[in-house]
């Protein structure tokens, strides 16, 4: 894992025309695009077309993208916009009755989409953040997140450390991970979005209550 270049390095190399760096970026962040396309219930062909179009745009814009948080945010927003276009085009003959653009997806589906998007973004961001940790932390976190889970005794033997030190080391490594600027920025952005959604919901309930009183 420590041999994987961080995203910012890949972005710089890709912007300078490094083909391998571009392919690595596509491999790392393609799951984010596919995750959003699945939520919009697009066909594999449509998802592939969207992915190709988005990566063409990404490669043209890489020189302007400064960090991982900006890249994941741009990818998510652009994918949602392109998915909305495909859905509107597919339902255009019935648009007056039931166009299913992004903004008209039911609230329960929107909540699930937000959770899925957050997980996909966090997965990509965590992968990059791990490359910035000391090798000992990378090894420990990799073993702790193994599937199926490994017992402490086995982790202790693999790393050559006392089993009792696994917990304190894990806490220190996770603290370093939380301080990564990309992870902090991503979590802050989603927290702000959640607060905005809550505010809109409260405003909507307040407006509905006022209308009910007026009609009474």
C-alpha cells in the first residue's frame, strides 16, 4: 500500500500527460461514478458512456483541480448532473407527468443515495489518506480491516508487537487519519449539506403549518 502514489501526485502526473497515472486515477475513482449511476438505475451502457464522458472532462480539468477533496466533489457533482440528463432524456415523452430528474427522486431514495455516495467518496478518500500514514499504521489498519476479521493474537504475531499495544496504536493511527485534510474537508462538506437539508425540511414544515392555519 505504501508504494501507491497519493492522489495529488497522480493528479499532477496525469495533468502532465502521464498515461499510467491517468489510468490509475480512473481505476481508483471509477467505483464512485458507478455507485451514483446505479442509484439512478441507469443501464450499464449508459453508465459506461457517462463514465467515459466524465473522465474526458476530468483529464481536461486536472490542471485546475488542487486536491483530492476537490476531485471527489467534482466527480460526484458532475456524475449526478450527467445522470439527471440521461434520465430526463429517457423520459422526455412523459416529462410533463413523471420526469425523474435528480431533484425529483423521493426523499427516502435521496437519503439512500446520499449515504451510498458518502461511502463511495470516503472509500476513495481513505485509500489516498492511508498512503500518507507511516508504514506501521498502514499495516495495522490493513490488518484491522481484513475480511474476515483477524484475532488480536494473529495481528500481534504478524506485526511483532504485544497484543495489548494494538488498541493504543490503533487510536493513534486513526487520529492521524482523521487529521488528513482531504478527509476533514469531505466530512465537513457532507456535514454542511446535512445541516442545509435539515434547515430546508424545517422551513418546509413551517411553511406547511402556516398554510394550514391560514386555510383554517
